[in-house]
């Protein structure tokens, strides 16, 4: 008889294999059978854990978002980092890493994988907005940020950051990036209502 | 022998039928054969105009964006409308209308249609950003707007407007919309660097 722990391990194994297949072959071209073959389990076992391929996808997306959120949380806990840097580093840290593989990231961004992108964006905003609400409240209390809409501003910053720099929506030539990053940082300052140039220090990071 | 005009009519007919099928059945569940059956043409005729179903989709998306851009252009031409209202009305007017049918819009927003959404967002930004650059320049010259990044601010406003209010990314309850709209308008003011409250008049439109 399986223990709960074995069940959890089995579930994680399915997720791990499915994730690899989805990014390698694309979501549409991966069948439940493909997953079964590699995990080496019966169909019934799969359906004991997941009701459909879609449910596996949703679970993977939540995993990816969760991994990003945990990286962000570690940074946000470190109050020795100046507030603005802490927020910016957390936003940058939460963007998904796919074992550093550009190929896998590109696969995620293909038109066929638009579903993955959309589910990710939705889950990321739901998870990250409350996380960042706290340091923003800190900034409001310290009178460094000024906005009547802290939640909405964070939501917009996260959404813009993702859409402009992590998704494949913008097809910018590599040489316009410095301008685009500079504009984004200036607009973050405005959305948080902090003083102009507050993020200049941060900008130096991109100047190499 | 077909004249160029007949060819153009045939092409438009394919696009019209395909568009209806894509929104009704979903893009993935529509085959080139489904399109052929309704337009009543041979496979060869279809492939004379389009190399693939993907190409049909791309053409439809450009049509939808173009229809929106034309509505925006008509508004932007009318210099009797105060600048800020002109910009806001143009942004609102360009959002796609599907013959007013909410059902069709919902179909577009289903996860299966994430491709449509992504292609639309990309094409919309490419088309609308230069269109709005002109009135923004007007605002900069008149000293009502203040930003070093007019293009990027317009890009961000268009992207946020679409993602927050026209896509299915945010799953807000109906009662939070007034707050979300108010926040968006306040953030537009900041992104354009106009004075706070400049869009208050516009806000009244949503208060009924």
C-alpha cells in the first residue's frame, strides 16, 4: 500500500517528466501517453493524480511561479538591501529560469506555447502582487513612494516587466534595449511616485 | 482568367469564413478543409492565396488590428476634441469589437485561443504606437505632457490597457473595476507626465 509520501513523489515525477516534454516537444504535441511511457506508470495511475493534461500544465505553471516567488521572497527578507533595490532585485529574480537554457525559454515563447505564457502571466501576477505589496507599503510609510494605488501600480510594473522583457511580444532589435530598460525604470519611478532618478543606480547594472 | 480584383474578393472571402470558424470552433479545431467546404473552392485555390492556416490567422489578426486603428485614426483627426480626451477615446476605440458579440469575444479569450491573443497584442502595439506618437508629441510641445520616453510610455499604456481590460489575464470581480479603472487613469497621467487629475473628467464616463 502506498504511503502519502510515495504518492507525492510519484506526482512530482509526473510533473518533472511532463515539464520536460512540454518544453521540448510543445504542449500540443505531447500526449498523456508520452508522459506515461517515460514515467513508466499505467494510465490509471496518471489519472489518479491528474484529471487531464491541462491539469498537469496548470500544476507546472504554478510550480514555475512558485520557484520564482521563493527567489523573490529570499531577497525581500533581506532588509539590509536598500528598499528600491530590494524591490527591483525581487522582480528580476522571480522571472523564470529554465536551468539557464535559452533553448528551452525560446520553446516556451513559440506561438504554439501561447497557452503556457498566458497561464504563467496570470499565476505570476496573482502570486507576486501581494508579495511586493509589503515593501511598497514600507516605501509609502517612509514617504519615499507616493501613490493612492499601490496594488495596481505593482500589478502594472509586474505586468509591464514581464510583457516587455520576458515574453515574446516585443520584437526589439538588440540595440534598442538600453533605451527600453531606461524608459521602463523611469516609468517604474513614476508609477511608485518616487523621486526622478531614484533608479539611476540600478541602471548602472545594465550598462556593461 | 481571373482579374486581380476577383482574386482580392476571393481572398477576402476566405478570410471572412476562416475568421468566423476560428472564433466559433477555435483555431486548433478548424482545418483548412473546413474553410474550403464553406467557401466552396479547391485546395489548390486556397494555397494560391495562403501558404498555411497560420498565414490566414496572421492576416485576420492584421485585419482586426487595422479595423481598430482606423476607428482610432478617425478620432485622432478631429482636433476639436481636447487632446487628452482624443488620446483616451482613440485608445478605447481601437479595442476589437466582434460585432458587439460577447460570446465571440469570450471565445477569443479561451485558453485555446491564446495564440490569437498573442498575435493580436503584438500587431496592435506595432500599429497603434506610431499612431498615438503624434498626439503625444503635440502634448509635449504644448507643455501638457512631460516625458523623455514618449514612445515607451505610449507602448506601456497600450499594453496595460489591453492586458488589464481587454484580455482575460486579470480575473477581477465586477465590483473592483471602478478602482482598477481609476488607478489606470491615474497611472496614465503619470506615464505621460501630465498634471494629476487631468483625466478626472474622463473618469466620469465610467461612473454610471
